[in-house]
C-alpha cells in the first residue's frame, strides 16, 4: 500500500492507496503545536477504522506547503509507519513541464500534483481550480505544458477577514442564498461573499480559456469548496475531490512530458535508490537524477 499526505495551510489530508484505488482518506487540522505522537496515534486509529495495517504500507509520499509541521509529521511517519517519507516541497520538482518564460518560479507541490493528475485523468487542454485556503487556477496547454495561473483568497478567508476587521458584522455560514438582495446582515454577507465569489471564479475561467485559445478546454475543480461553486455554475465540468492525492500517488506523474517522476536533488540520492524499486512508480518511463558523488 501507499500512504500519501497532502499538507495544506489549513488541513492535512491522508490517503491510502492499494494499487490505483483509494481505499481510505481522512483529514486533520494543520497544527504546528501537535506532537509526532499525537499524529501517529491519529494515524493508527484511522487505519484501524479502515481495517488496514500500518505494516502494509510500502511507501509514503508527502506534498507540503506548510514547512512548520514537516519535522513533526515526518517524525510521526518514521515512528509509527517505519518509513522515511518522500517529501515534495520547494526542493523537489514533481516534473510538470512549464512554458518558457523569464521567471524560474515553480508551483507548490499541491498545485503541481493536481495538474499532473488532471492531465492523466482528463487530458488537455485544462483549467484546474483548487478551492482551498487560497483559490488557485492553473492553465495547461493541449501539449500538457503549464501556461500560468492566478491566486485569490478563498471565500472562507474573505469572510473571516470581514468578521475580524469589522466591529458589528457577524461571522456567517458559507451558504448560497436564493437572492442577491437581502434584508438581513447575514443574508447580505452571504450574497456578497458566496455569489460574488462564484461570479469572480466564472470571470477567471472565461478569461483563462480565452488566453489558452482552446474553446474545448475542460475545467476541473478540486478542494473543499469545489462542490459549492460547481453546483452553481455551468463553467465547471468535473469535480474531483481526490485530485491532489491522485497526483501524489500516481506512478504516471511527469509522463505527459516524457520526464522522470521527480527532479532529484543531492539529498534524495539514497531515497531514490530505494524507491526506484517501488511498484507504485513502475509506470514511470524514465528516472532522471543528477550524478551523485
């Protein structure tokens, strides 16, 4: 089995794969104050719930945008799973090809993994939306090349900011109201935040598709609020809640460009030699790693 962990700014999502099938998943808050033993015990409890054994885990892959929890999480995996996790962070590129440009910036592992999984599952061209703490939009060409994207605050962040910065406005539940016009403060905030947010997403999708220049571009959404938005717009074609987990888990990562699974750095040499034999990465056409002294 393969254990994959998507570490976001707000939540950590754990996924357990047997072959290509996701057999269980669960979420924990991303909390830097939590100890490795707390994380390990939660992991044990959830494995018991799914009727699985930690001893069956052959590999662990972590994609993280929250470095403040990585020492504790990695230690928990080592203590309770008995494996050294492969960590995708700013030092380890999952192999998404980028359009030629002046910038050498690369996507975070969650966005790269989502894009790679979306290409493998739905083809290209694509617009990939991830509704998390931040909302991100990525554009992928017909050739599977990342063209660019945009980032905006997630709707929950916007509502929380409004509540924190105003004296009298209440915190409200994320619910789509029936009308734009309301006679209550709660209804007016919900209309502005939720309906306004959906409208903003529709604007970004339309213009992204125009810039890609492909009218048949498929729009794929993932993340906690993807269903709320997708149910209220005709511009999102697919909602795939496990897109990031699939991107971290799949052995086909990077195949769209004929690349290796990862752009390995010096510190990954020993881990590379062990994991190259893993059956979960058997589908990779070519393993690329610089010479190691």
